[in-house]
């Protein structure tokens, strides 16, 4: 919206998109870590796979 309104350059738009993508990757890694921890807890408590 700021770019379309002429308030910012396209370089700033690209930089913002890059930072957003990096944050999304970090979130996905954190969610993966959480799920892996849940599986480890489940297995440690005796549930799970043979």
C-alpha cells in the first residue's frame, strides 16, 4: 500500500518481504521443534512405536 501510494521504494518492499519470509521460516522451525519434543515425551512415557 505504501509503495502504491508512493511513500516508499520497491527496494523497501522487497526487504520487508525478505524479513517476513525469514520470520516464517523461523516459525516453522519452532513448530517442528515443538512437535518433535511432543513425540520424544510420548515415547519416553511408554507410548509409541515398536
